[in-house]
């Protein structure tokens, strides 16, 4: 099975692109399901059909589902959350606050990710398209199941031990019921599923993340940040999709400046995402809904391409820790002329220029306080070493 996740800022066109991509895959004969967690039900609007919380077949080879985050949350986490709320409220935390702090960060938006595990195991679909991007929090949750598990076990080791011998005493002591075995099993199951989803999503042969942007500076900047963190956590991004480009046939002088700006911003996209393939879709003369406009969007994006193929292998930059407590930023630059290199650095950004080639990379937090030690071309890559500042401890 192939999994394609469309991620990007609010309103850029993730739902439209997910629906168009799913339709395209289905019409190529691939059994395709598109899932979304959007409570506003925009996937249904986009496809112009009612879609429920269970997979629903819309036409040959095409299924869709609007995942109910609350339902998934209750199913996996509800019992244990009730217990924690009880525990917190007795210690004087207000109900409403207790409820907030007992939600696993990122879980609510990430509920749809749990379905990925199910669909991969069932192996019925050829392609799974995911709309409603996992937020940074969700990705962190997936990247760190061990940490989350550690946190959970710390919290419950006490009650587990107590459960065995002192269960009868626990109630007066903690003034609440202990979570029963069934709840603990459910939580254990949740962590196992998260582990497995992370493995599936970080397997580059199976899963591709695609970054959806509009040709607007702020959107591009924020998406660069997402891209850096996706790389850091080991998720493979294989394309950038630029949606809403003013087409050539728009010649009204009113839009002339917009078109110019868009051109400049598309150049920024190339600087930001290096060799990642860039798929483009025009701004249509109406909104995108219903099968006909979705088909037009799919044609514009993929032309003769198969959306289910892996469009790019490897990464356009990679950050790894070194033994000396620093980091190595490696930028593969197979085509660059290696003669003159310029680096411009601000705390959280690095711009490099090698001949006519420019790249702009958003740096993760761990590198902000480090300085550049050296930069070398080695094995078709530019390797930049980040080291502690002189005098810093
Ligand atoms: N290329 C396009 N041309 C014209 N209209 C578009 C285009 N792409 C998307 N739209 C319209 O823009 C609106 C927002 O698109 P969409 O819902 O796909 O964005 P989204 O990224 O899923 O938003 P959200 O973050 O709110 O979920 C919709 O009304 C859609 O029909
Ligand atoms: Mg949407």
C-alpha cells in the first residue's frame, strides 16, 4: 500500500488536492481511500457527497471517510483520561483544566493516524490519501512514543504496583478507583499503534509527505519550518505542491503585480526545497468541488504522472548530531559548481549560495545557539559543521 499525506498551512488547498489525487488514483484503477479529520466536513463538500465516519464507497475504486476524532480519542484514551481527571480534581485542579491537561498533546488532531495502522494491516486498498495534515505536535507524538510511554509508565507504575497488593487500600489513599486492567490494556494498545504508525509513516517506500503551499511568502516560510522538522523526525517528503498560481491567460493589468509577486515566490520555493519536484496547479475561475473540477485539478497537478509513485528519494538536507556535541548539516549538491560558496546565517536560518545556486534552510531549535565551525564539499554534498560558540559551556 502507498500512503500519501498532504500537509500545509490552513486554507492552501489540502482537502481539494487530497480529493483530486484520490479521484485520479481511483480512475487509474487503484483502490483508493481518502481520509480526513476535518470536523467541518470539507472533504464531503469537496467531493460534493455526504461522507460518514466509516469508509464509504463513492464510485469504482474510490472510498472516503471523515474520521471522528472524539470517537477515536474516547476509544483509546477515554477510560484512562477519566481516571486521571478524577485524580487531578481531588488535588484541587478544576475539572475543566484537568480535562485539558490529560489530553495527550497532538492526539486529537492525530486520531486519524490510528486508522492508518488498520488499513495497512487489512491490505485492502492500494493507496491511502490523508488530508488534514498532522500538526507539528502530532508528529512529535509519533516521533517520541518512547518518551510518551515513559511519562505514562511513571504515572502509572505506582498505581500498578498498588493494584496488585494494595488495591483495597488504594481507594481511601488516593480517594479514587484505580484504572482497571482493561483501561491499562487500551493505553498499551494505543502506544503500540502509535509505534506502528510511526514506522509506517517513516518508511519512505510506503509513505510520502507532500507539502502544499500557495505562492505567498508567509506560507512558504512556515512550510519550510515544517519541512525541516519532517526531515529531522525522519518523514520522507517527496514533493511540493504549489496551488493557486495565476494562469497565463489572466492578462488583466489589475493582476499584473500579483503575477510578478507569484513568480518571485515560486523562485523562493525552489530555494527552499531544492531538488524536490514541484507540482503546480492554477487558480481556477471557481472553487474546486465536485468530480469535474477535481478532475481538472488532478490533470493540472499530475499531467501524465502517477500520483502514487514515489516522486523523490532521499532528503534535500539532513541534520545529524556529532560526537563533539555539535551537529552536521549536510546538503547534497550534486550539480552545484563548487568554486565560490557564500553562507549567510541568522539564528534560525541559513542561506547558501554556490555559483548560481541558492538554498535557504530553516534551522531547528537545537542549532540556534551554535556557530558554524566549517563548511566543506565532501561526496557530492556540502557539509556544514555547527559547534558550540567559543566561551559557551
Ligand atoms: N486551485 C484552486 N482554484 C480555485 N479555488 C481553489 C483552488 N484550490 C482550492 N480552492 C478553494 O479554496 C478553498 C480552500 O481549499 P481547501 O478546503 O482545499 O483548503 P485546505 O487547505 O483543506 O483548508 P483547511 O486548512 O481549512 O482544511 C475551497 O473553497 C476550495 O474549493
Ligand atoms: Mg481542509
